[in-house]
């Protein structure tokens, strides 16, 4: 194809030697126009490249400045934290030193810390712990010096363990800061506990309150403070109405002050709460007898006519004789001779009750039993013999 094109070109030159052929002129001018466009494009490309480079350089510079500022900030923060941790450590050591007499005694001892491959010996001589100067020892120390340093280290560890002081290597800043913060928090909490006064109100149980009041009432009775004791017993009954001892003692105090009606009401309530308790009936009957109300007293005592209680049966027998109730009197004395058959006075009482009830044969038998006990006085024995002779013995 190139040979054909060359032949065509030579033919055209022969036909138009002056170069008037428009195709030839166009072909000659075309390279010139394309060259200018290319130059313009190249210039434009160079300008764009320069602009991009400038923009990239500005971004790179800004990034470097930002990194530098961040690095500087981190360095400032690290330096500040390191300085604050050192200040805290000095403050903690100083405060512990002032509070602990054992640290004051150890001011002249050496504190040994290990950093990397060197041993730093902090020697304290009449100086506070926060002004300790470090002296770097040589690695070529002999074995005796190393042994001495080891002994000092053990002594310092023992002191630190006893006083709860944490000594860390100098190059271990993170662990030191954490331990210092922990120790500082513990010390601040302990100081707050010492400085603060907490008042707590303990809630006592009802049983505990009752016991306290009973103890105070007993002391009041011992000190002859009857009014105070009565008030305490009343408070006990307000808390525990079923409390037997408080009710009985308060009734006795009121009986001693001749407050019969309140005492009887209190005992009646006790009989309703504890119908099987003999003491309430016994105390109420005595108050009624003191008021010469013998019939009501006998009515109260007859509620437990068969009670196996000597004092109760004696009062029942006497009350029945005052009223003239032979049946109640005989029943009471029979309970007494069953409880204490060796007592002649109970046999004599039974014999008299039977004699009054016209049960003469049984009365004579009871008289004989009374004499057989040989526990009667001479007058009583003489009365029995005289009465037996009168009955035909």
C-alpha cells in the first residue's frame, strides 16, 4: 500500500508542479494544525499536573503538621501524667511517713529498685522520702556488696509489706501509676472514715425492748422506786399483753399500794388469757380476802379445787372454813394429806372438818393419823386426845 501511495503522490506532483493542488496543500497544512493542538494539550496537561502536585503537597504538609501536633500533644499529656504521678507518689510517701512511726524509723535505711541491668540505691540520711537522691552503682561490685544490697532489699520489702507501701521499678510507669492511684484511694477512704462520724439507729425487736424494760423495772424495785417500776411494767404490757411476770408483778405492786380494783382487773384479764394458771387465781383470792369478800374468793379458788398445789389448797381450805363450806374444806384437806402425808397438821385439819360435818368415825381415824405423825405441838396433841375421848375413844 505504501508503494501505491508513493506512486500516486509522484503523479500528482507531475500534474501540478506549482503546488496548487488543494489536496496536497491540505495534506501539507494538516501536520501544522495538529502540532499546535498537541502543544496546547501538553501545556494544559503540564498545568494540571502542577496544580495536582501543589494540591497533593499542601495535603501532605497539612497531614505532617497534624501528626506533629498530635505527637506534641501526646508528649505533653504523657509528661503531665508522669509529673502528676511523681507528685502523687511523693505525697503518698510523705503522708504515709508522717502517719507511720515505722517509716520514720526507716528513714536512714536504703531503698533498692532495679532498672533494666542496673541497681539504683536510694540512700536516705536525715532527708524526707520525696527528696531521695539516686546513686547508680557499678556493675563490677564484689559479691560481699551484692549480698549486703540483697539484705537491705529484704529489709525494705518487709517494711513496705508491713506499711502497705508499693515500690515498683522506675521504668514501669504504668504499674506504678495504677498502684499509686489504688493506694491513694485507699488512704483517702480511710481518712474519710476516720474524719466522718456516722450515727446509725438500730431497730430493737419487741422482745429485746421488753427485756430492757423488765431489767429497768427490777432495778427500780430494788431502789424502792415503785412508781417508776409500775410505769415500766405498764409499758411492757402495752407491748406484750400476754406477759405473765409483768402482769403479776404489777398486780403485786398495786396490791401493796392498796389499789385493789386495778389489781383485780389486771388479774381477771390474766385469768382470761391463761385460764390454767394458778397464780392469777391465788393472787386474786388473796386480794378478795383482804377486802373481806370471802365468798367471791372461795368461788375463784373452787375453779381449781383439785389442783396439786400445797399453797393453793391451804388457802382454799381456810377460805372454805371462813365461809362454812365443809365440803370444800374436806376436799382441800384431802388434797393436802395426799400431797404431804407426813404433816400432822393436815390430818388434824381434815379431822376437824369431818368432825364439824358430823362424820365422827372418819374424824376419829383422821385424829389417829395426826397423832401418828408425831409432828404436832403438845397443845394440838392434847386437843386431839381430848376430842377423841369425847367421841368415845
